[in-house]
């Protein structure tokens, strides 16, 4: 091997020892504030596209730091710009702000106390996916980098995004609307980083995957039209319930017998079915809704076509009709392999090499995926599982018992800061 010492040095973090100590000092100084911000936001959550108080809370802190702040982007989003003291690229860091219509069961002193209107229904609201921690960590990152402004290379764009969980009804929202309104331009972003807390990963541990990491998310609706009849005389009608049952089985056959699962996973789930008004009447129509998860864009298109063919032909065989509509909510979250390779030493410098681990695919989805169309992107996970607990017994995201150990949120702050410094100096 030629020049082994030079090759080794290119893998090391580029911060000087003095800068590392300075970064550690500032991160330690903001740790308690990050936890306090997180707990406040957890107690007062807001639903997608309704993050009015959250956005105002974020903007007030960013303005107090003296940053250039824009509000009202993609309805309630906030963007702040820090111009560093040294030349360099434009790096974007993103956090999502919205909560979910979930009742919180955990008995915490900062338990959610809010409810809100969701599609005409009053519902409890909870940060059941950890977006409160994302906001707090990015606020902490902005605080640290502002304090170290003279050493920051290039420009940092802090993106606080609404509606990652999906805008209600037919509203626009989330990453696509942020991008549409120019968040990746003026100045143009050279690379973007994001993180997500995870309840089943040990606290303080970072997990990542190069290439396809998280699934695309499609929502589908199948309308099955039959012929109404008395429940005692099904031969006088066409039963859309029985046809729908066969279609559901057919969808699972796409997964088990048609999709090339050695290439990438596929999930098709029917989560909602509505039909009929009485137990002794065969209804005329049935509507079912669900989600599709794929980790390969070509497979995504193939599954769509197979679902349409399966539903329409099964219905046709029974004399019924089936209409299939599919709405793509997110793309595959894809981590640029070159960017991952370049920045992996930065994550190791932030939390220690033993605390950075490669992960498997996840069939969860993230609208962070859309940012990857505009610039190289790297999305990773930070653990929030308390010590001594078993990962498989931890409450899943989007559930009433979801819980995060927030004692090491400073790990996310340091990781973001390290990425900014190292990417800027390696660029």
C-alpha cells in the first residue's frame, strides 16, 4: 500500500484538538437546554400543518441567536441560515416538528396535555415518534455552531419542517412543499443531513445504512362494486365482501410469490375496510385502504401494476368491478454511498466507533427522501432505548406507550456539528 500514513490521515476527523475541545465544551453547555426544550415541546405537541406554536417557539430561539430566520415556509416551517467565518459549502440540517393523533399512556411529568381537531374529530395529540427530540437537537446544534461561528466553514441551513407524518386531507405539506417553496435553493444546498430518534436502539448509539435505508410509502384505495341482495340469497347479488377477501389474499401472493424478495423487501397491508349497514344485507360496494412499502424504485412500480391487475381480474372473475388508486407519499430514503463513506468517520468521532453500527433495511418511511433528489443526502438513527431494556420489548413508534430516554440527546447535537465541520473542510 502506498502512502499508508496519508491514507490513514484522510480518515481522521479534520478538527484540530483545540477545536474538538471547544466543540465538546459547547455541546456540554447546551445539553441541559436541549433536554428542557424537548420536554416542553413534548408537553405541547401539534399536528401536521398545525405547528403554529412550535414554529413560533423555534423561530424565537433562532432569532435570539442572531440568525437569518424565515417563517411560514410550507405553512408553518422555519428556516435559519448561519454564515460561517470560513469559506466552504452549504450544508443543510433538517428536523421535523409534527406530532400524531395518539393518546399518551406514559406517566411522565411532561406528559402531553393537548388535544386538537383532526379531520373534524377532536383527538389527543402526542409526540409518539420523537420529533420533539429532533427539534430540540437541531436547536442545540444551531446554538453550538453560532457560538463557534468563526470556525464554521461555509453556510449552514437549519430546516425545521412541518408535516413529516403527512398533511391532513388534501392539503399539501411536508418535505415536497418545503422543496417546492425553495428550501434547497437560495443558497443552493450541497449536502443535507438528518437524523431520527429510535426507541429500540440503545441510547446514544447511532445506526445507519448506505444506499436504500427506508422504504417508500404508498397509500392505496380499492373500491369493489358488486350487486346488493338479501344476505340469505347471495346468488341474487354479487358480494363485494367476498371479492375483497380474495383480493386481499391476492395482494399477499404478490409479496410471497411474485416479488423478488432477495433483491428488496415488499410489504402490502390493508388497514381499513368499510362496507355495509346491516348484517343481513349483502352490500353493493366495499372500500378498503392500505399501505405499500418497497425498498427499490423499480419494484415499487412493478408492485403497483401487479396490484391493479390482481384486483381487477379477481373482481372480474366474480362479475364485480374493482378500481385501484395509489398515492405515493414518500420515495425510498436513499443515503448517497459516497457521502456515507466520506462522513462515517465524523459520526464515529462524535459518539465513538463502538457506538456507530450499520443497520438493516427498515420498512418505515420518511419524507426526508425527497431532499435526496436535490442534493446528496445522509439520514441516520440515534438510539433512545434506556440502558438494561430489551429492544424488542420497547414500545414501538406511533403507539401510546412510546418512550425515549433523552439523557444523551447531546450525541445528536455533536454528530450534526461534527458533520458540518468535517464536510465543510473536506469539500
